[in-house]
């Protein structure tokens, strides 16, 4: 069954915290797939890819050819624009959106803004 934009936004918002985002060791860059000491972390778009390992050296979502991204996504997450996926990725990447426990107050505002735009 096809996931709606609102479902994807809410899944992303409820999944992440400061410790489980797909951020490199320096904490500066997001990677679709990060493995540290056997612990796999996926970025926002990486969670929805069929094979996130194949995207380790990632271009920004906005730079991926739309048909290439569409083919790479799990079937239930297809049918959404690169603009949508880029905004989901930026939501994930912004440190201010997360606390150790989960989404921050700032993150809730961002989530609500995304729901207003895409939901």
C-alpha cells in the first residue's frame, strides 16, 4: 500500500533522536547508510531505500535524477517528488529538530510545517 506524504513525515518524526540518525563520525554530514561498530544508522531517505548500502557515497537528494530515486525506493514509498524527499532529508539533518529522547519542540514545529505543505 502506498504511503502518503503525511505518513512518511510522521514516521520520520517518530523514529529519530540525536543518537540514531545517519550522521558520519564527525557529525557534519548525513549518509544514507552508516555502520559504526556493527550498528547501522540510516538517514531519512536511506530508511526508505530498497538497498541503502548502494547509496553510501550519496549525492544530495535534490541532485538525484527523479527516476533513479523512484526506482531505488521501496515500493510503498514511491510516487513522491524529489522536493518532498529533499525536505524530509533536511528535516532529519537539522540537529535542532532532535533531542536524546526524540523530536524536539523545534522539530515538532518543522514537522507541522511539513504536514501543512505536503499533508
